[in-house]
C-alpha cells in the first residue's frame, strides 16, 4: 500500500505528464510546459525523497541531461523562446538559400510569404 506522500507523488507525476502532452498539443504553450515541469519535479520529489532525487540529478552520467533540462526550464520560465535567439540570423539563412541551387524552394507559395516577412522585418528581437 502507498503512503500519502507516494500517492501525492504519483498524482503530481501523472499531472506533469498530462500537462506536458497538453502543452505540446497546444503548440508548445508556455504555461502548460512550465506547469508540467513543476509537477514532474514535485512528483519525483514526493515519490523518491530528497536524497535520492539529488543523487539522481547530480549523477555524473546524467549531468548533461540535467543541465539541458534546467536550461530548457529556465528558458520557459523567462519566456525566452529559442526562436528569439536565432530570429536576427534568419535573413542570412534566407539569403543563403536564395543564392544556392535550392532557390526554387523560396518560390513555393507559403514559404515565399514567410521568406518575404523575414527579409522585410527589420525589428530586433529584444
């Protein structure tokens, strides 16, 4: 039989998984992704306890995964999407494709409007 902490941990863990799926289905909605990360971490905390969760996340073999998870969590919390990092570089990519053998791709109707928007947008992403 599960005690109260493990029951709450399972509930939070599954709420984290469910809200993560909802966040992905809603085109990476920031709110649901943030809540899913919080629920997931709290669920793990209640399921396994403090010492085991610290040992799990600070394991030498898993430190790269832990760092990328925390980095993504911070990006979501700070409302700084990864696309904002590279938005000012997109005109360079469009120019490269325009003068390459793949330039016919920029003539496809949907992609043509997107490329024109990227090239005409002079606002910096700050």
